[in-house]
C-alpha cells in the first residue's frame, strides 16, 4: 500500500535518548535554581511537590480526555505560586530547559533516521510528529539534531493536553495541521502508545523495535521491523 502521510513517534523511534530524572543530583541542582529565585525548598521537597502537582494536573485532565497530559511550565508555575512567588514565562521556560539538561545522559539520532526523513520529503510525502512529551524539550532537541524543519507539523502532547494512545491526539493532529489520516501510517516503537493508538484511530502502523521498546506486550500491526532498521519503513525509497 502507498502512504502519503507518515506520522512519527520521536523518542525510541527517531531519537535515541537516555535521561535520569531520579538522580538526586538533578533535584539538588534544580532546588538551588528555585532558591536562587527566592523559594526556600530542598531537593526532596521539590521532587515530591513536582510529582504531586503532576498527579493533580493529570487528574483534572481526565475530565476532557482518557489519556491527559501535563506541561512542566504549568507544574512549576503552580509551585511558584504556592510558595508565594510570581515568576515570568521566561523563567518557567528556562527552568524546564534546565531540568531537561540536568537529567539528560544521551541524545542522538538513530542510524537511518535522517536518511529516511529526507527520502520521504524528496518523494513529496507529508511528515508529522506525534509525540508524547514536553514541547520545550522536543522543539529544542529536534533543532539540535537538525530534523525539525523536515516535518510538516509537530503535535506534542504537552501542548495538546492529551497523549497517545488517545484517539483525540490523532484528531488534534488532523485538526491543527490538516494531516490526512486516510492515507496515513504510524511509525513507532511502543506497542502501548504508538501501535494501540494507530489501531484505535484506524490507521496502519509500522513497529520499530529499539532498546527502549517495552517488552512482553502483545500487539498486532501491519508491519514489524524487529531489527530496528528505519531504512526498511514501507515506502522509504532507501
């Protein structure tokens, strides 16, 4: 089957990333950042408060979506207000970036990712990102790795307020960017989100196995690439 619309997952599919948000050093340094801004909070208190606020935002989001998403900017804004501080949008943006930088251990494109995207673009295909994650992280990392401009649209869960496998996220992509789901294939590495989401919205999917793919989950999709070779994606032209 010929596909005109390619919808990509990001982490574990195109980008090989390792982060450690449980590292005590991350929270120690982030707490210093908060104290520099007048909020007297220690690392354990900060970590606990962030987790609680994420949980609160996700619970509130369940009124509008089966699989809601949070945004770290909103989490940090709520905590700053709780601790009696007015903070700017710039402070929130930089705090989110700082958190990501502190926790990142590895960031690289998978072999064949750039070639695949370039080949599909040369064929006139429409390329979209449909990623669970934070807009501030994702846009910066796409830019760093030189692939941001290869996409016709970036649908990011923290901005949409909903995440895969929720069909609402696919409809968000369609409504915001005009993606033609009738000619689409989903490319991803996670059966729970990518394959399940594609199944629920009624489009074909191609599973790409990577070291970050969860194990032991039964699933069914049209294509399965267990060697993780992105050059074998249907219609790649490679």
